[in-house]
């Protein structure tokens, strides 16, 4: 589980679900991120490509299971080089009394074996960096709103 507090929930939701903004925060900063598809609706599919400097491309994909804008997003996540290790990602965006959003991300897998595979693939570090990177587009988008 990862928890943090950010700006208003509608803005955090937008940054998380707008294909034009995802490349700015998703994945490690050292890689280029390309949004191949992102159909944010129940049953819709998503697919992101992580392009390494050496030309290697790694795909990540899944299906949206629950979409309750701007409060909850649930989707599957597959690291395509290891499609047996599927995780279920559950994100909540809770508006706090001070106007900020409490953002909670929970990941679950169906077995210890798949958990070990996900950890060995480096997903933990990538996930932590991803959530740290959310702050930049939130600041930028807040500036546009304030102007």
C-alpha cells in the first residue's frame, strides 16, 4: 500500500486518467513512457510502453474493473514480459476537509510466486518512483488553475 496527500481529487483523478498527462509521471524518470491505449471505463484496456535508452521496449497493460470518477479506480496490471504475474491495483482518491486528496494505492496478487516475480522484476522501486513523480504534474496543473 502507498498513501500520500495531494491537491483536490478531481485534479489528481485527471492526472491519473488523462492519456496526455500519464507520460509525465508514470514509471521511472530515466525511461520514455508512451501511452499506447488508455480507455478509462469498466472493461476498457490500457497499455503503456516503457522505452529504454538502449532501444528496448517493455509493455505494461491491463483492464479497468471499476471506474468511479473521481473517487476510485481499479484495474489489472500485467508486466508483459511476465504475463503470469497479474496484479490488481485499487486506487482511492479521498477529498480531505482541507481540500487536499488522500490518495491510496493498494496492489494485490493471487500467489506468493507471483508476488516474488513482481518484486524481482523491480516493480516495487518503479511504483515508489512513480508516486513520487505525481507531484510535478499536480503542481503544474494547479498553476494553470490558479492563473
